[in-house]
C-alpha cells in the first residue's frame, strides 16, 4: 500500500467520522423540530413536519453512510466503495433539497405564525371549547410564553367585550392555578412576559442553522466521493 493510498484511507476515516457526527446532529435537530413544532402545525399548514422528517431521514442515512465509508476504506472493497460513492451522491442531492426547503419555509412560516397568533389573541375569550383558544393555551403552556410579542398583547389586542383586558390567561402563568393571571401587573414575576412569536423564531433559526450544517456536510461529502473513487481505482488495480 503506497503512502498516497494510506493517506486517503486515513482521510476517509477522519471525514467519515465527521460525516457520521453531522448525520447524528441533523437527526437530533429533525426530532427537535418535529416534537417542538407539532403545536405549530395547524397554524403553519403542517410545514414543520415535511422539513423535520426530511432532516431525520437524511441525518440517519448520513450516519449510516459515514459508518459504511469507514468500513469500505478499511477493506478497500471495489464494489462497496462504488455503492458508497453512488449513495453519497444521492444523499448530497437530498441534503441540498432539505437546506433549500429550510430557507424557503423559514420566512413564510414566520409570517404565517405572526398573523395567526395575532388573530388568536384578538379572538381570545377564555372559552376552551373554541379551537383557537385551545391552540393558544397549548402554545403558551408548552413554550413558556404569553401573547404574540409579550403579555401586554392581552391588553392591547383583545376585544374588551369578550375579554377582561386587566387579565392574562392562566396558561401564561409560570405555575398554573385558577385565575392566576387575573389582575396581573407588568412586573409580575408569576407570569411569562416573553411573546410566543419570539419563541417560534428561535425554532426557525435552529432550522436555518441545520441548513448551514447541511452545506458543510455537502462540501465534506464531495471530497469523500473523490477519495472513494480513487481508492476504488487503486483496488481494481490491485485485483488486476
């Protein structure tokens, strides 16, 4: 085995280790987006689901490919290296699609959520039998937030004929109790003051960061394809 072949094998191990880690990162990010985004699906037309599922699938495939790349380089098996290069090429295309979707849907999702949350607060009357009220309550409970931009939205955005504007919903309270949000004050430490839109934007930013991770992974994987093809050529030369 020549020095060049040994160096390429070492690079395959190092880069595939990086790819394996990046795959796990994308897999975990996909799960986080899927779990934390499920309460937003109804107000953004379910767009968190396809993006998160795509991240999970791609992340899992990348992790598997990274493992196979190490094994293929170790054995320097011509057929395995060919399959590895082909699969990795397909993965690159899927990753690019996932990254593009993450960026495309980010601004649209922010706009949709902002508009929907404003409408939900305007219609808020505390009746948990209403779908919009229930959704708003679940979001505020799950994300530890209150209102769209902050808790004062229940003073400025609500309809005074159906909601007492001196109150915030109990779902805004840090410790939920009956009427815990009544007669709240702006410095009240018992309620969450941060708006739910801010919380959602942080989730969108995480998706965008994952898209950046995808681009980094693509660059590494292009190098891996070149190396795997070179190793395959060397392996065929040894067999010949």
